[in-house]
């Protein structure tokens, strides 16, 4: 599936992935690729990128606190990347671990 916006390049984001997954649940892959579908959203890519960057900055601050004893974003991202490489057909990705303890 190709993702484009009017006049701007759309970067990969979890929101674009979410929209893609929702569409793939409704349509089979062949229809999706060859059906000529156009999907329109109200996503503002500049605002979305700004929001995600802000979230990452704040999340990093929380994860660096000495009292934070859970899986961090970098570890989960690596786990998710490995999962996606194995499960190219899709499915339910792993949930973040809540029991990871760092001291």
C-alpha cells in the first residue's frame, strides 16, 4: 500500500500504521493492492510529527528516572521490529511488558 498526502511526503508513524492495519482487516491484500482505493484522513502530518517528537522527549525523561522499573520504549521498539520481520502477514503485535524491573 502506498501512503501519500497532498503536496507533502508522509513519514512512517504509528498512526499511519494503525490506519493501514484497519484497512487491511476490512479488505483482502489483493483487493487492497489492485482495487484502486484512495483513503482520505484528517491527519495533519506536520502536527502529527510534532506531537510524536514531543511524546518521545517526555517519555525519555520518565524512563530515565530512577524509580521507573518498566520496559522502555527502545527495548519495546526493538522487540516490535523483530516481531514484524517474522510476521509479515500481520496479526497482533506483542504488548509492552509491564513487569520489567531495572535497578
